[in-house]
């Protein structure tokens, strides 16, 4: 971009033209001090350092042109990939809708099936609740055991697991990831705005090229002005020596800038240039132009610097656009890769839909079979509850029998104890009456004490008594058949009840002391003798 003062400033490039227009020469040129010419020469020499700016401008223009070409190519490729991916994504969305329709159909069919089971489920639920609210009598369980209900003796397990939900979720995640990448790769510009942006970028590239060209022309003008200053110094007596000395001083203080005044003077002396004045009038005109253009050198240098600043800014904008285009292209490649992986799994998603339909039909057949079994099961549960009441009555009956048997044996024990007491008294009376007259070895049992008799449970009865915890322990085992329905797990149970300890009437046997059992012969002898 040109400087605002460029239109009103006279460029140093006018120096050459001024020398060629002989009709505009001044009639008489005043002599210019040599010191002034040397000062103009040194200023012109410093202005040539703008060559670095011009080289940088050329580099910016070249790189901007290449970057714009690459960005245009990447944008075109990204647009093509984006369109193809969007088409494939639309197909995936249609497939997803088909899977969702199948899933919704299954849910509707399931709700209809559940409604048909509500009545059976309600009756079965009431029966199960009755079992839960009925506590097992403490007579049937160990004393230190926590109270249980009839439902505690039923084992429950889970059943069917659905996997179609997981397939739908994975498919949704794949589509969501693909859309996310596509959205991130898209710019916020519409088609019209994109075209305007492309046109704006092209204008920036053209501005960069134009600024680079103008800066080169300005540098050429500065170079021409420097050559004219060298010619003026060289053609002035003592000017070359003074210029070399002043240039050496400047180089010593500020360092060399790469331009040698001595070298330029020597080159002009060996090769006659077009700037060489041939007459006094030409020399006077040359001096006038040098003085006139010397006042514009600083403006030209400033304009070169300003144009370079503008070019640097435009270059950064173009570099950012190129980076965005490259990022968008890379993102599209990633999206294309993800699309390929989704395509590899698409067959599994479609197979999952068919598998869902097949499994659901099988499950419905199973449910219909279980509906009939549920009615039978409810009747069985009712029988189970009724049998429990009968079981309580049976326990009470057996306890009553046990109590009667114990009473009978207690009465018998009392009678035996009375007989033995009377026997002891008779023996003592016998000993008092005739004991001193009878020798002790006449009858070995003369001084024997009365035998003691005791009634006890047999070993088998004692084992049964331990097993049933005084009244018999009831063990209930269940074989569980379960079916899972949507809102509630409905279990099918088969109950088998058995009394592991079949109660028998306890057998009593007479025991001689703790270990000796009296046989039948001794019992008969005892009855006959009355001892």
C-alpha cells in the first residue's frame, strides 16, 4: 500500500529524467559547497540499506503467492471430502432411524404383552406378598435363628439381558464423533462469504506483489540518486578525497553498511556512465537535481518501511488462512478415517437389529408358555400356604402324643419306685427277724440291695429328638424356574416339602442300672418271686 504522501512527493527517480530534459535547465547554477555534496552522498549511501527491506518484501510476496495457491488447493480438496462425508453421514442417520424404529416396535410390543400379564401378575404378587407376611413358627426353627417368613425359603435369580441398547448407543457415539469433526472443520462463513474471503485473499496477494514492485522501484530511484551524488563528488575538485575520508569516519563510528564509496568512484572512473556531465550546463543541472532530490530521500526511505510493515501484516493474515485451510484438510482426513471405521462396524449394527427381532420373538414364545405356568404356580403357592397351616396342626398333634407318652412313663416310674420302697422295707424287716440265725453264705443274695429301674429314650429316638429340635425340624427345598418381565421380575417356583425326620412314637426299654438290660426270663422270675 502506498504512503499517503506518495502522490505529492517527488521521487528520486526523477533525477535521471531531469538530466535528460535540457530545456528545463537553469541558466546559471550557484556553486554548492563540497561539504553539502558529501553530506548528501552519505545520506544517499545510508538510504541504500533499504535494500534489505526490498528483499524482505520480495520474499513476502513470493511466499504469499505460494501460500495462496496451496490454500486454494487444500480448500478445494477439503470441500470435496466434506461433501462426500456429509452424504455418507446422511446415510448413516437413515440407518440409525431404521434401528430406532425397530427398537420402538419392540418396546410397544413389550408394553402390550405386559398389559396382558397384569392380571396374572397381580394375583401372583398377592400370593407372594402373603408368603412374605407369614412368619415361620418358632417351633419349627432353631432358637437362636433370626425370624424368617415363608418367602425366605425361595431363591431368586435374574434372567434375560438385553444388548440392543448397547449397539444403539455405540452407533450414536460413532455418528456424534463424526459430526463433531465435521463441525470443527467447517468455517463460520457461508458460500457467499467464502467467495468474498477468497477474493479478499487474492486482493491481499496482489497488494503484496504491487508493494514489492513499488519498493523495488523506490530502491532503484535511491540507487540512481546515490550514483548521481557520486558523480557530482567525483567531478568536484577535492570531492573524492573528502568523501572517502568522511565515509571512513562514518564506518569507523557506525560500522560498514556494505556500500563502498571508493569502489563506486573507481567504477565510474573506469566506465563512463550516462550521468557523466559533458558541459557546465549539464553539471549545473545535475547539481540542482541532486540538491532537490536529497530533500526527498528520507521520505522515500520512510515509504519503503511503511510498505514493508503493511506487507508483514498482510503476510501474517495469509499465513493464518493457509494454516486454517491445512488444519481443515487434516480434519477432513481424520473424519474420512472415522467414516471408514464406522463402515466396518455397520454390518454388526445391522446384524444386531435382526438379532434383536429374533430374540424378541423367542422371548415372547417363552412368556406365553410361562403365563400358563404362572396360573399353575399361583395354585401351588396357595397350596403351599395352606399346607403350612396343616403343618402347624401336625406339630401340635405330635407334641400332644409326646406329652401323653411321657405322662404314662412318669406314672409307671412312680409305681416302680413305690414297689421298690416297699421291697426295701420288707428286706429290712426280714433281716431283723431271722438275719442273725441264717448264715450269709447260705444265699448269696441275702444281703443284696434292691435293684433300681429307670426308663430312657433309645439311641435312635435321641438322635431324632436332636434333629427335630424337640418337635422335629421341617426342611423345605425349592427348585426355582424364573422368567424376567419388563417392570417386574416374575419367578416360577416348584416347591417340594418333606419331613426329613419322620416322627415315630419313642420306644421305651427297661434298663438294668445305666448299662444292663433285663431280659424276658429275668422279668418273669421277678414277677413270680415278688422280689
